């Protein structure tokens, strides 16, 4: 069978040979007892890189977001999140089901919350109103197409939230894409938030896991939440080992994914009936709209799949393509020609 070009997500990346070798020989112990040396090394490295006191290795981005959120917000509290954010849109209502808080959704500008809107949404001290416990920022923003929250905006939101006694959590599932695209280091990003969740298992290519970084006090609470959710793993060093390698070896190469995404977007936007908001093409995600072709995203995704190109329907007429280490420039060119053929066949 011809090679499938899988652009559904960067979550599909497979561990490298080196990662597999490190997994096989990882030193391990029982991490619930705090005795897995490899997990401990990963958590220490993450805390150091992000300039925070402590870190927690969790099973997934979703678990990392939810344990962080539950560490700040509880039953009857309110959490501000962008209207299309992952924590609101894709985490099975975890904020209400786990933390017991309600979500206040605020539409952003291409996924970026406006500081003035956050200021307005923060609740007054009033018997009728919930307490605003937390503001969540998604950087980069998935459903907006991989957009970056400018650091100055983040800083402003942080100041507004803190002045009102609310914390800030950053869903940085793809924070390293923002790091590489802007040249602003993770420590600088993290200095404007209380906690960051970042994924090892997306563009960095590790098979499993995320980290949450923050103060020791918050991470201690998050550790209890992780246990409560069944995320206390035992000889997890076999998973931490490729994560350690990913953090030290896989960050810089994300620039290739960004160049491939831009190349893909430029080709797509030149096709008749295909729209791309080029302003959103900042990292490794490209969202195009095929409404003007008269076909649905599902129809397109089905037709692409028959020709070996996998993408995700992201709305009635929106399709998402995500570039990553397991697709090359020539794979992108193949995907483009499949898409071009498909668009041309619709015009006949
Ligand atoms: N996103 C996945 C899907 O869930 C949509 C993807 O394919 O992009 N935050 C952000 C911003 C994410 O994009 C994701 C995963 C997560 C958190 C959750 O990470 P996992 O999948 O590890 O739970």
C-alpha cells in the first residue's frame, strides 16, 4: 500500500529509534512513591527549563489541563476560557465534571483573548456571582489554526487576573511551537502565568505524556488530583525517557514543520474555492474553508483519504492539516497535488 500522509494531527508522530532505545534501558522505580529516577529527572528538567519550582508528569494534555484547573478552581467557581479553547471544547466538560466549576467562554481574536474582555468578565465580589478563580490561555491555539498569544497580551492578562485574585493557567500543548516561531523562550512565557501544561506527545514526537509546571504548592495539589484521576503511574520512567530526549533534541526542528505548514497554506489558498486565513498560519496548523466549492469538509476528508491523505474535518466546511516530523516537504507536495486534483475535478 502506498504511504499514507497523515496530517490529521501532530499527535500521530511515532517515537524515533533513539527514543525506543532509551525506553528499553530507562532506569525505573515506583513513581507513586516518588521513586522513579527517570520521571524525577524529567520533572526536574521541566521545572528548571520553565523557571518554576516544580513539575508533574501526567498521562496526557487533557489530564494536565484538568489537574491544573482543579488545583485552582472548585465547586461554584468560574473559569474564564476562550470560546473555542481545548479546555472548553474538547475535554468532555472536565471543568464542570472534575473541578466542579463553570466555564465562562469569551470569543478571542483568532484565539487570542483580549485583555479588556478578560477585565470585563472578571466577577465582582457580590453574593449573586461566582468567584473568578482562573483564566485559561491556549498558546498556541488549536481551533484558531495554531495562533500565538503575543507575550505582551499574556502579560497584560496576567496582571489583570492577579489584581483580581485569579490565577492564570496556560494550555501550552504546543507551547514549543510558539517558542520556536517567536524566539521567546519557555521561561519567559511561563513567567506570565501560574501554571503551564505542555505536551511531549505532539510535535516533540514522544509517545506519551505532558508536564504541568508551577509553584511547589500548586504542583502538590495537582499531584493529588492526578492520583484521584488514576494518573499515578508506576514504572513510568519508560515513558519519561523519550520525553527527556524530546525536550532536549526535538524542539528546534519544529521550525521545519512551520515552514511546511506555510508552504501548504500558500498552495491551498491559491486553489479556487479554497480559503485560508493566512494571518492564522503562524506555526504548524493550517485550517482551510472549502465552502465555496459547494462540498462539505466530510466529503473532502473522505475523498482525500481515498488518495492516501489524512486530514480532519474541523467544522461543516473547515479542514485542518497539521504538519509534524513524520511528514516531509515532498509529502506536503503530494498532499497538495491530491487536493488540487480534487478541487479541479469539482469544477468540471
Ligand atoms: N488536541 C488534539 C485533539 O484533542 C483535538 C489534536 O489533535 O489537536 N490542548 C490542546 C491545545 C490540544 O490541541 C490538545 C490535543 C490537548 C490540549 C490535549 O492533549 P491530549 O490529546 O494529550 O489529551
